[in-house]
């Protein structure tokens, strides 16, 4: 029997932002699940044919924002739109996760970097030919990207 929910939600082992991986690549192997409202179950047709999906979600624990932030991977302030910090004018998150299975309105996923109970806004199939681009530069992150596997939320965006 499917779980009854009043909104779409992402479940994970992370009970608070602090300590949560900051990107799916830092959450390798971490399992979670998505429970959709029953009325959206039909929209999952053929999604199991994709190995990965894009989750669009609400940073529901984020309050307020600053247009300049010091992100997790650097010690210098940057414009919020040059970061993936959760305290944003529109607190929307994006993650690419592995889709393991779908049963009724429940999706089992892996590489989850999201806090337990996060409201899910949308799901899109991940398609490499659409989503991968050859880039010439990726800003300040070029110098610090090697830190990603070990980086975790340190609570800096909770206040």
C-alpha cells in the first residue's frame, strides 16, 4: 500500500542541515526515498527507464538571505548567485541522484545530499546529452573543487 502524504517529500538519513553533504558527489552511496502525493503516481510512468533524476526542492529550513555569502568550499565571500548556498532569495535546491526503484508513489534513490523531510517541487529525468556541457571555466570553484568529497554543511547558513 502507498504512503499517504499531503505534499511531496524527500527522506534521507540527515536530520539537520549541519553535517549533510553539500553536493550529491559528496553523498556517494547515501540512500533515501521520495514519497509523492498519490495523485502524481501516474506521472512516474516510464521514469524507471532513467538511471538518474534531477530533484528540484525547497530549502525549507533556510530563513532569509544575503546577496554575499561565504560558501562551504571557500573562505572568501562571493555573490550568492555565484554559489550554491542554501540561503537564497528563492530558496530552491537542485540535485542529481541515482534512481534505484519505483513502487507505487515511492522512489528509492541514492547519492542523496538533502535534509530529511525536504519538500520536493519537481522531478526531471537526467539526460547526459541535454545536461552535460563542456565548460571553459567554473570560477572560484576551480581552485577548491578537490575539497568536495569531504565537505559537509557546517551550520553557517542556519542563522
